[in-house]
């Protein structure tokens, strides 16, 4: 058992070393420096914005000045400057395990002053509408473990920002798309919205003693229903199953592709709304 643990730890360390080498090369290209620099010499970034998918990251990444994009072992990274801060936008993949691995590497490589768990969330309360923003003051999981978010907003800011909510975010291991299930979860956990990744980020940041924040844009309200073909796709666990569901949907109702395009448009709007809000938050974060 000890030998296996040592080999696994060594392999993981070698993977991180490869990531660091890639980041170092990109830094040299951006800064115009020809001499080699050790990964440990890379300047810490001010803010790491971590999220799951390209659709969520798109609005944020295009705000970066001097953006450099690279594919690392556990995440896709967009690095640049935003609001006079060194910012990394990391696409980590879906689900808590993928996010935990990616954020661990982001922290080890970039040593961010702040890690912000961001992206889309589903509303669990009726007064949160699509495009609204939730800044979590607490994160709770399905076992009712809870993490407190330290940043407190001025009540005047809350009152002046339309569509901004502060409250509890539920982080669970599954997608929820049934309105009754959403309302039941909201009542059971006294939560305003839910996602699948923030708990893993909060837990890791607490362990690594990194300041943590959560900003989520509501991508679907409580009473929003996805087209049945989309729900069938999401219920499939394998790529073969998803392909079969998509093929069957095209035969039964070809117009469902229009629904898919509409959802993509909604995702673009949500990502831009998220970027707009984060552009106001980043300058307020202490370095």
C-alpha cells in the first residue's frame, strides 16, 4: 500500500511539474523574457475565477487584456489582466471531483490571493429569476455541512444592484431540473440556488487557507423546464447513451435543435451577465 501511494504521489507531482513548465513558457512569451524562470518565480495572480465549462467561461475570458489560453492537465486556463488585476479564468470540467483536482493545481501553480467559484446555478426560490446573481454568504452540501464566505457587502450596494441576492447556496452532486424538486430543496436547506461544484472549492480553499468567494448567475428559474429531449440527454451517463438519445430525438422531433440553440443563446447571455457583475467585484478584492 505504501509503495502504491508513493508511486501515485510521484506521478501526480510530475503532472504538476509539467503544468508548471507550460505556464512558465507562456509567461515568458507574454513578458518577452528569454531567460528561463523557475515556476516558483511566477508572480501570484490576484484572482482565480474557477468554473466548469467553456460556455460559462466565455464572457469572463474575453474581458482579459493580453489573454493567453493554454490547455493544462486538469483544466483549460485563460490568463491576463482585468481591472488592473492579474486574473486566471480556469475551466475545470463538470462535477466536484474534476473541479477539486483543477483548483488544487491552480492554487499550487498561481498562488491566488482569491479563488472565486463562479458559473451558472439553478434557482431554488421563486423570486430569483434568470439573469439574477447570487453571492453566497454560506455554502451547504447535502449532508448539511456548511462553509461561511467571509466577504460582506455594504447593504447600500445590495439595495442599489438590481437582481443581486445574498444567501445560502446548496452544492450537490446532481443536476436538478424539475420545478417541484427545486422548491423542495430550497425549503429543505433554506437555500436560494444550487450548483455542483462550489462545495469542493470552498472545502479546498479552507484547507489551503486561500480566501474564497462564490458568485453565481441564475441560468434557470424555479419554473423553467428544459425540453424533454435535453432532459433525456442529461439523464444518460455515457457518451453512447447521449448519442442514442440525440439521434432518437432528431427522428421524433427535429425542431428540438431549435430549443438547443435557444439554450445556447441563454447561456451566452448568462455568461455576459456574470462577467459584467464580476467586473464590479474584482476591483473590490484586497490584494
